């Protein structure tokens, strides 16, 4: 058999390399897209402040996460949202509440929607929104402190519908305005409304029409989260009176346990934290923390929650929801104005493993075994989630004081705000 011409052998080698490069590019693109993460609701995609699929790189000593862009913004405690393309923020500028959409790469504004607010804080704290928006199926839901709910299209920022919770349900103002972040579940959106004859209320995300409402419970500053176990789908809420679980589709009450402060001038602000079949609740004002576990009878198709423990002065969370990892909780213990400390406690028996003063309170996000904190002083801290000791890996000043809002993270960027600036940090580039 005659040998192949040399140019054909060369072409074969070139073509093999060419196809290999195409395969490699497609693999990388597919791999990266599979790992894409969005933060489009309160406490992230799993409603628990954690992203198990994201690996966080830490800058070497002397290096920082680079600033991708920053914007001047108005007041409020509403947290930003971010996906692979855009950043969204609900804030207040002058007398207007404003919702803006920015390009995540450049910070260029894509659209904005504004309306007259009319809210005034009785204590002079802040006149901006407290609630964090939620996005699903091209619709954004926002909730203002005066009780106005708006549904906007995320493509153009066009108003789809709005509901006045104060007018329709007599939703009370509370101490610092309405604060319940919307919980979107399938085609519904749920709020802790309160009111004369309601507690939780579910609306159609497409029309704003009421789907169901519970009997009367007082609204507070905690936001509802979903709970799914087998065929059980619940909405969990830390209402004014305590721990409430209802069927998320029908609103039918499934469990209630009193868990509130004896002090009238108090709030429940941290959200319920779901860890497997367990639920952790915590508050200050002489409430403390508690852990409940779901018990199910498959034969009777019934279930109940059992309280495993209640403790005071262990992890009393003022407003920040803790995060969990490998059987331990990490969160801020104590009132915001009284030198709170970061603590690690064992979930099983509520024993304190260690504590660290971080200069004040803050919010937390866990990425695998690393935890990020944005303190109220605007400092970003990164430490290892471990029960032996507090292991600081990185610290960086990224904002000013009054950085009380939660922040949003993807596998590419971190987006955070204070009362003047919105910043977008590149988590993969160091300067």
C-alpha cells in the first residue's frame, strides 16, 4: 500500500487539533454556563444565604478584589439583585422610589422606573425601601415601606400591576415601615401583610389578584421562606406572634408555635433558616433562638414540627440571618447598637464554639466552606467556616458606614450598597 502524501498527513494533524480546540471551547462554555449562579431574591437562590456550587478565590496578601464599577444611589435598606447580565436595585432618590437595572459588566443603566413614595419614618431612621425585590419568569416584584407592591417587567421596567396593601388589607406601618420581602413560588407571590383580618397573603404574580390569605397575624420584619420535604410544600414565617407554617399553595395552616418577645417595642427581623428537615429561628429582645424539626407520619400523611431546643444568650440575631455549614451556625449575636459579636454555635445542642468581635453587626453569605461578611462599617471580611476558631482570610474596605443592607453574590461578582454608593466587585480579578 502506498504511503499517504505528506501534505495529507499534515492536514490530518491540523484538523485533529482544530476539532480538539472546538471541543475544548464547547466544554468550557458548557461547564461555565452550568455553574452560572443568579441572586434574584432575598437570601439568594436557596433562601438561605448560601451558594454551595461557588468556589471563592481569596486575594493574596496585599491584594484586593478589584472594583468593576460603582454608582451613586439613594437611601434605603433594600438589597441589590444580580444575574449573569444585570444588576437591579430598589432605592429612594428625593421623594421618589426608583427601581434601576444596570449592565453587570459596565454599570450602564438599561432602564429605570420611579414613583412618588410618600413614606416618612417616624423615628427618622431612613425613608427608603426596606424590602428586597424578587424576580421570576421575567417579572420583578417590589414592596415599598408605605405598603405599595409593584410588578415590573425586567426587560423594560414596565408596570404590569400594583396593589396597595395598606388600603386593601390595612397593613400596619409598624415601627419602621413595611419590610416583608416577596416570596415567589410558581405563579404566586407571598407577603407578610398583617392587617385587620389577614396575616400572610398570596397574590397571582401575573395579575396581582388574591389567591389566599391566612387568619390574622401581626406583620413584622422577617421575610417568609419556602420549605419542601417530600410532598410537603410550606411557607415558613416568623410573624409577630411566633413561628407559622402554612401550605404554600392553599394557605391552609399546618403549624404554629408562640415565640415572641415580652417587650412590645420589639421586632422579629431574621428570616427562618431551613437546614434539611430543621428550621432555626432567632431574635433579640429577650426571645432567643430555637430549633424545630419536621416529623412526618407517612401512613397518615400527617406531620408536625417538634421543638428540639430553645435558648437565650446563645445566638440572638437582631436583624441578620445566620448561615449554616456542616452542623454549625455562623451569625451575629446581640443587639446592633450594643457591640454584637460573630458566633459559631453547634446546631445540635446550641453550644457556643467561638465568638469574634468584627466591629459591629453585618450580613453573611456562605460560598462552600468560606463565609463573607459585609459589616455595617462597610468592611468585607472573608473567613473559613470551621468550628475550632475564627480564621480570617481577607479583609477589604468596600463601602462607607451605614452598610446595613444585605449583599448579592454570583460566581463572578459581588454587588453591595450603602446609603450613597452601589459597588460591583469582580471576584476573579485582584488588584
